[in-house]
């Protein structure tokens, strides 16, 4: 059910993107999605932005008020860690950070853990 909702949402955004233009994902964006160890899903999007990497990590749990411990790792170094809480209306959270764009390929790992349930979400992407 979650995957179907995500697919419908992606198709709706894609349809709007053809009308709205810049709101759609750029062809150079890297987008990865996957399932967590429980019922949640994650999405990691990397975009080039003025010599930096815009990093967006989203976890969709479909439950509001759940606290998650989140960590972003850039080329093996923890560059951000903190807490996020799922919020209405979708029961999800998002972390957005601008990271430096090093020469060569950059490897970004995003990890989130819900201590109350033990569920873990882990996504990786390269740009």
C-alpha cells in the first residue's frame, strides 16, 4: 500500500513537472529509494547546487510523532547527526543539507533509526 501511494505521488509530481518546469527533478539529480527494516520507506536525493551537493533524505513511516535518530555520512565522515520526528499529514520527516562537492565521485550515506521500534533505514547514493 505504501509503495502504491508513493508511485501515485511520483506520477502526480511528474505530471505537474511537465507543467511547472523547474519544480521537476533535474536530469542530473540522483534519486535512490528503498524499504527500511520495518514498514517504512526512505528516499535519498542528491542534486548539484552551485558547487555543492544538496542532500535530501526522507523517511515515510505513515505514523505521526515518531522520533528518529538520523545521520548523514559524506565520503566516510559523519557530517550531520540529529533527531527528526515524523509529522502530519504523511507521517514522514525530511533532512536537507548542503554538502561540499569534492573532486571525483562523492558517496553519501543516510541512516535513520527509530529507537522505540528498532527499525533502521539506510540509503546510499553517489554523485
